[in-house]
């Protein structure tokens, strides 16, 4: 077993996005703080009962949400990525492997581009996580057409948002590096766009909430295959918005004006 010093030395050899405590006092200092990740984890996973379920984490990077799903009782978790795992500076797959060994958590690894994921080759999962991915895809609807068939119970999306003042489904396109000087940022959907898109793709109930720290600049959606999803914890979605209801759309708009 590696010593704490050995583990810190191994951590220092990589660039990290997720800040994770792999052992008491041994932390991967990433761009996302541990406090931010804890708030996101509670918003993203807290309302769901993952006990005994399978989870696919698309765009896993260093694997924080994959590990968190295991901690919350998921029986099988598969972390999937391509860009961050194959990037010569990030070497993301190696970081997931390192973290899994240190944490003692078993997580499957799937090195596959999100544009190629499909049910026939990669199977089905009770829950599919698509966190921080949608707006990085120049054609984000095409993979959703396939990923929807991989999610048996729920699809979770977390995304950058824009056009939130419009009371109609819309997305803003960012050519080049016009959003945050990042050429991989392509789209800014609004909550109504994501809600209506997911409903069109066959999800019977779609619930929305603002990001716990960033507010309306980012949002989280839980899309369920069932109208009364058994995976949803009782009371877990208190304060979320069901945008299929006009009164909820009005409440969301009012909350945005007051933000």
C-alpha cells in the first residue's frame, strides 16, 4: 500500500479538475473545489435513490460523480470519457484509476466518445449522468437521441444556460471561443429548451432546478421515463420546477427576475 507521501507525489504528476480527498488530508487540488462538488453532488444525486442501481457517468473526467454514486449505494458504476482521458495534458483516465485505487471503490471504465455511445454496444443503465457535457457538443441533440435509450429510469443533465429570460425554448450559439475564451463551448440552452427537448425524446416527467451556487447561469434537470418514478426520493425534489405546468413556468420566470 502506498504511503501518503507516495500518493501525494502521484497526485502531483497530474492536472486535476475535481478536488477529492483520497485519504484523510490527501486531496487532489482541482479547478472545482471540494465545497462546490459537495453542493453539486447533493443537487444532482441527492434526490435519487441509487441503492442497488446502475449508473453511467458520461464525461467523468477525474471520476468524482462516479465515486459519489458508489458511495450513495449504486451497485454498478461505469465512468466514461474521451476528451479528458485522451488529452495529453489531462490524462484523465489515469487519474480515475489512481483515485479508484486510493478510495478502494470499484468503477468500470469506458473510453468512448459521447457521439458514439449507444445501447447496442454499451448497454443500459438505470441512471445516466450527462454533467457539464451538453454545451460542449457542437451537435448536442444527436447523442441524446441515442443516450435516451441507455437510461432505463433517469437521465440527469447539468449545463451552462443562456436566454433564460425568454419564455420559449431557445439556445444561443457561441462561435469560436466567444464563451469564456473556450473553443469547446458551443451552446447556451435555456431551461425550457432542455425541458421540451427531453419531453420530445420520451421522458414523461422532467424537473428543473438552478445550480446550487451559480444560480440561473447553470441548471440541473432530472428526466424520468416514468410519470411516477420509483427512483425519486419522497420529498427529494422539493423546490424543483415542473415546466410542463404553466404555473411552474411562471414561478421560474419570477424567480429569475428576482435573482
